[in-house]
C-alpha cells in the first residue's frame, strides 16, 4: 500500500500576546517569541516580525536547496547563508503605506560540496522555482539578488 502526500495542507499557529510587541507563538510542539528590541518598546525576547520573515527565507533556501540538490544528484555539502535586506520602514512607523516594504534582498549562499558551476546554476534556478518564501517575496515585488559561491 502506498501513501500519497496531500498536495495542500493547512498550516496552523497560535500565539498569546502578553504585550503590544511580544507574541509567544506555538507551532506544532514548538514555542518561540517574536518581539521588538528594547529601543522600540519591546523586551527583545526574540526576533522582530520582519527579522522572522527574512530568517524564514534563509531557512527555506536551505531546505529547498538541499531537497533540489538531492533530487538532481548534486553535492552542495553544508550551506552558510547570509541575507541583507533593504527594508522601507515608512509602513511600520505609520508614515506611509508601502506596497513593497522588503525592497531588495541580497542572498549569499556559500556551499562546501563538490558541485560544479553549471550544477549550481541549475540548482539555483530550481530553488527559485520551488522555494515558497522566495516566491512570496518575489511575487510581492521584492528584488532578490542571489549569489551561490564556494568559501
């Protein structure tokens, strides 16, 4: 008997919000906080919501990168991923409505495997195609400049 995976699932998260800036989030059996830094009235118990979004892109790039590499038979080894974002704060400071708050993201993926340059080009194309966070940002109008390199 084979099991078929569902093509669509419902993701669930709940949070209690003990202050104006802190959300204590529960997902599956995990709990973590999203918070603002002390300088912005938070308690610095966790990353900000915008930091969390950028971190999610890093995590998704890692997971989908390894899945695609395995599917393609490409050895990427371990990854180190750096992300730098130009973020338009006018929206979060209530100055102005901003259509594309995450304007630009520079994503640098360093791999230590034996993959060749042509392999990495094919892989990075696949990651752009399948990474849901990359698609979310790009379809929202964010320019992502992605570089894959060796250490």
